[in-house]
């Protein structure tokens, strides 16, 4: 009878230690998967951002002078709109 109780106690102890080790192993697996996921997501977003950046840079053929002239033209349009508003009153 004593041997049976001792065997049951030993089995319960082994069961607890097994589940604690299994929990630790699962925690390590999750941590490793999180690292790979972060790496993959970073690379994916980098590739998407690089492609979009290349498209945007390729699409802008304006020079600095053209941008300056475009800004002056925008300022003139706004000035004309303000004058038209004052003329109506």
C-alpha cells in the first residue's frame, strides 16, 4: 500500500514537472515565432515602401524652378480669388 501511494505521488510530481517544462517550451516557441513574424513584417513593409518610393520619385519630373513657379502661380490664383470676393461686395 505504501509503495502504491509513493508511486502515485511520484507520478503526480512527474506530471507537474512535465507540464511546467512543456509550458516553458511553448513559451520559447511563441517567442521565436514572434521574432520571425517581426522580421518578416519589417521586410515586407520595407519592400512595399521602397516600391512606392520608387514610383513617387520616378513620377515627379518637376525641377526646383518649376516648383517655385508653380508656387508663384498658386499665390496669384489665391490673390485673384480674394479680389473677386471683394468685388462682389
